[in-house]
C-alpha cells in the first residue's frame, strides 16, 4: 500500500564508555524517525489493518486508547491520509467536558471523533459481546484493538528487521500491548534472541505474546525500576538528558529510556548474558513530550528537548 511504502529506518551506533569497557556494541534502529509525530511501530501495526479495512470497503476505523496514546494519534493520522473516518474510544469519561490535551487535539484536527468511556467500561474493550455491540451500532466499521496489537499488527512488525540486522545477537524492544515484540520474535533469525522491556508492571503480557509467536526464544522484563506505566522520576529524567547529551538521541520517558536504563544496569551489574552485538528498536513516542514536561516542571525537573 503506497502510504507505507517508505517505511525504512537506519541503525545508528550508540557509543558509551560502559559499552566499550565491556566489549559490547550497541546500535539503535531509528524507527522514531519514520514520522515526526507518529511512532514508527504504530504505523507498522496499522499497515495491514488499514489495508484490510480499505479492501473490505469499510468507511470507518474504531480503536481504543488512553488520552496520550500514540496509537490513537497514529490511527487519526492514517484516517486522514486514507479518507477513512476514525473513532477513538478513550479511557476516562471524566475527560468528556475537559479541554483536549495536545494528543487528542491533534487527533481531532486529523478528523477523529471521540467516545469517552468510564474506566470500568474500558475494561470490556476485548470482550466479544462488547465488540459485537459496537459493530451493530457502527455498521461498516473496522475495529482495531488497543495498541493495534492483533494478527495483522504483528504481521506489520515482522517487517522491522532487515537483512543487515543478521549482524546482531540480540534485539531489544520496549513492550506495551506486545505486538511489536511479537513481530520481532517471528522474524528473527534462529541464532538471535529477542528481549522485551515492558513499560507495565506485573502485566500479563507473556500470555498475549505467546498467542502470536512461532518460537520460544524470547524473554520479557517487567518494569521493576520505575514503579510502572508512565511513572517518571528525577533519576529517569537525568538519564534521558545525559544520553541525549552523549549521543544526540532523545529517548521517550515511557518506553525507550526505561529499556536502555535497564540494559545499562544489567551490564554494570555483570548480569548481561545476552550477547555482545545488541540492536535496540527505538519506537519513538515523543509526541506528548511537552505535556509530560509541563507536569515534570512542577516536580522540579525537565526533559531537555532540542
Ligand atoms: C505503543 C508503543 C510501544 C509498545 O508497542 P506494543 O506493540 O504496544 O508493545 C513502544 N514504544 C512506543 C513509543 C509506543 O508508542
């Protein structure tokens, strides 16, 4: 499909003393550069879903997410590109009468309509009965699950790794709903291992990933350093600023920075047993950085963004 033809990203080496001293080489795949505000992996997960929606002559896409969701924004943007209408079912009915945050304002500018639902109702998002009711109410709609993680989303993420990436022993990727890491697992070479770094604490994500993958050569680390999803402290902010200063790469505070922090921690504690040639998948996710900084400034820290 022509909208996605150009998806291709470069690997860039990250040179830090800790890697050099341990004889480790680390590269980062700049999926974050695929688009200035849409996370690279979200484009990949939407590719075959949108293709199917268009082939089936649907006129609308419905999907789910939180108020800062990169997936919701990517869906709104693709809707605008393809002339498909979009509905975002957003977690939190308290948002109904509030001013839209910048993520949702961008979605609206791309033409998305919203349905704000309570956190209790949001829990039903994968429930067959609930989905059927949605289908009946919104005829001729294509429904995509939260995070774009379904069979077709995983298929799109099987295109992230390329031939040159055979160089690496281990591929690391942040994990939310699990689709991206599942695609990597399915497309890796036999000699490679996939490590996923969950942005959530004690998630049930292993079971989700297992449903989509064709081998067992992978491992997921839960977020046990930063107290869970979207929790950001001073230590993390300093780490992000420090990496940016040393490498020129700005990592997002929800997913990619926590992954690299975790890896460096394991290397410094002599717990790294996964190979000397590491590829990190940088999934992007900087679109909400100003909003996050607004909150951080109240706590006395700030991600330096330039
Ligand atoms: C959604 C997202 C992820 C997680 O991807 P999943 O396929 O949901 O596991 C990682 N990084 C960023 C920036 C994201 O937006």
